[in-house]
C-alpha cells in the first residue's frame, strides 16, 4: 500500500508540473501582442485537460488520507495551488473574449455563401 501511495504522490506531482507549464504558457500568450484566438483556444483547452487530470489524481490522493489534520492540510495546499494557476486561465479567457468581440465570431464557409451563384442556379431550375 505504501508503494501505491508513493506512486499516487508522484503522479500528482507530475500533474502539478504539467498544470504549471500550461498555466505559464497561458500567461505567455496573454502577454503576446499578436496572439490569435486559435492559439488561446488551444492553450485553454490544454490547460483544462491538464487541470482535470490533476483534479482526478488529487481526489485519489485525498481518499487515501486518514488523519484529519493531514487531510485538511492537503486540501488547503491543493486549493491554494489551484487558485494560483487558474489566474492565468481567467486572464486568457478574458483576452479571448476581447479578441472575439473585436473580430466577431469565426467565419465558416456558410458565412460567406455567394447568393448570386445560388440565385443563378435557382433561376436555371425554375
């Protein structure tokens, strides 16, 4: 059981490392003057995946703690870490919202349909 606990702790530390890296990547993108919506969306998605993996591991670690004091300390540490890294997520979401407001929603093929071509085809049918 002790080996399982150590392995779970290592998994949590690895997940924290990945979350920290993706959080820092979000901060870099927020500071980038010519960042694109695609870059932000991709980085936010990656951060969310990494944070979800950490949350799963954190839950598994907490379930193994039996002493109330250790449990409370572990939960407080996890909460502090989570709030710290989410700051960059919030900033990136705000920057993305600002960019979308400036540029409007992404234009897909349907947004640029050529009505004159459609009218021409329809008139030939009628």
